[in-house]
């Protein structure tokens, strides 16, 4: 990665230095717990976003899939995975 590309994407340069002799333990309990929490949070946000798109389009799954930027079969799989159901009127 060349630094001249950073300005193009507006990614700030790193302002801290890492001590090369310092060993980072990525397999610690805290790291694993935060990863699991991140996955759980991602699923929560994904369910809310899918539900909002479905509600916006009156459960027209084709339109909801286009709005979400995913394929129709992917949306059907996510609806089944998360157990989403159309509200009864």
C-alpha cells in the first residue's frame, strides 16, 4: 500500500507506533468474547434492516432484496434463518 493512495480514500495515517518486540495475543478470552459480541450485534442490525426493508415495501420480497442490494434467494434464506414472518392484518 502506498501512502499516496490514502488521500484518495481519505484514510488517516497511523499516528502511533507499535513496539516490534511486543507480542499481541489474538486468541485471548477478551478478544474472542468481543468477536462473538460483534457477530451477535451484526445479526441484530441485519434483522432490523431486513425487517425495515420488508415493511417499507409491504413484504414485496423482490423490491426489498433490490433495496438491500442482495439477491432474492439470499433474502429468502435470511428470512428463513432469522424466522421473520409477515405480520397478520
